[in-house]
């Protein structure tokens, strides 16, 4: 992995000015211990940016990178997942278990979908952010860890604070350094680079040799508004590689909604500029 061997920022594909600006900020803040809050729509690559921050931090790059999807677990399980538990803390707790904060000690923890945490858990997270201490579920011993905390959300936390859903003091603790990750439709000139990258990766993984894309397929990819962002583009390219029986991926290999431009068309000037920069895979 080039990002791990050399420049940690090399793992992020993108040449749009908004991405240059984002990565320059990542380079500056990575060496600080500051908590970082990543804003971005679903599928924009928040995990990749968090991992890039981890790799770019000279103190932590060789230490654990641990991620937790806060929205994927119910509150009771999430607390145990984050902080660990001791034997007998609840039904089914047959042995002591380390939490993700302990596992991330010395490194970085990514709290994805931080906006889904319950008010009770928000209080416990506030304490960890303030002094890096917590207790395992069912235990009275206080544990201390040295971790960089990166939180991510695809919702406006300020609005949730105003609505009383998210604690204001926790928001300010998280929002020390806020980074906005642009949606793919706002960096359309990067679509050709990402298409090339995902095409080569899918071909390598699936053992297929595909030269590139037809003009019609390229135009369809550029017209589409990508509501699912980079994750959606990656899935579309993998699907196309699986379905294609020709030397080049054609429009017929793309999902019907994408061929029809169901998610809306990109601005014409952006489309023209971006198509001019498109070079097919070799």
C-alpha cells in the first residue's frame, strides 16, 4: 500500500481543488493531538480520510486504527463495544472483554455515525474526550487511554444540538477541527480518476482484462449525480466488470437508473471540462 509505505496522503484519489484543500488541512492537523470531526454525505470516504489522518500522524501511524459504527449497534451493546465489560456485567458476559478504546490505545479510534449515540452514551463520550478515562461496563476501576479521536457524521450536528438531540458540550469537544468532505457531484472532474482506479482494482480482483470504457459509458458516468458518492461509483464499476463480455465496458453494463440519468444531470460546463480530462484505462 503506497499510503503506508510513502506519502500517507497518496491513498486518496482526487485532484479537484476541494480535495487538495482537504488533504493539505489533513497534513497540517495530523501531527496535532486534536480531536477531528468529519462531515460528509454517506459514501464520500470519511473512513478513508480518518485512516489517512492516522497514517499522517507520526506518533500514531504504527499503532492501532480502530473503527466503530455507532449506528450499527443498540445502545447496550455499543457501550460494551466502546468501553468493554467485566464478567457478569450482564446476561451473556461470561468473560472480561476489552473495549474499542482500550484496543485503540496509542493509536486512533474512529467513531462513525456519532450522531446516533444516545444521551446517556454521549455523557460517557464527553468524559473520554475530556480526560481519556472511562470504566468498563460493570466495573468500578477507572482506565486511561492515549488515543486520537476522530468522529464522523453525515448529519448536521449543529441542527441536532438546536433540537436537543445532541449535547452542545460534546459537540464543542468534537468540533475542535472540522473537516468537510465534498460529495462526488461537486468534484466531478475526479470521476475519471476514480473510474480508472476502481476499474483496475476490480479487474485485478476478478481476474478480467478490460481496456476501458466506451464513450457512451463515460458520458453516462459523467452525467449522473452520484447520490451514493464514491461508494456507489465503486459498486457500479465492480458490477460493470462482472457483467462486461467485451474489451471495453459499455453503457449496457451500467445500471438502468444510471443510464437514464435518474439522479439528475451534472452541470453542462462541469461535464464538458471533466470529459476533456478523461483518459481510459490501459
